[in-house]
C-alpha cells in the first residue's frame, strides 16, 4: 500500500477527505467514497455505523486511522 503521511494529504480545512485516492494508496476509492459520505452526514448531524472487516494486512487499521484524522480535522469530535 505504500507510505502515506496524514499531514501530507489531509488539509486543516477538511476538504481533502473527499479525495478518492492518494499516492501510494490505491484500490480503495469505493470504500473511501462511502466513508466520506458518512463524514459529511456526521457534519450535518446525522449518525451512522460503519463495519470494517477483512483479512489481516489489507489496511483496515490504516483506513480507520485516516478516517479519524480526517474527521478530527473537519471538526468532528470523537466521544469515548
């Protein structure tokens, strides 16, 4: 999947979370489109649940890390 530094590709304005692909991160446009839609719904005050599953090593944790970073930079606060 290659190296992806969050700070290199997600801006403070939160708008970059709508990108479908970044260098070194390919083949996840469909999943990322779903996630960005859920982030936009959350910004509008609507909630949802996202189930992420798959075999070991396919990037689930990485995608969730990028998602939480994008959400925080878009002004969404994660509650414990």
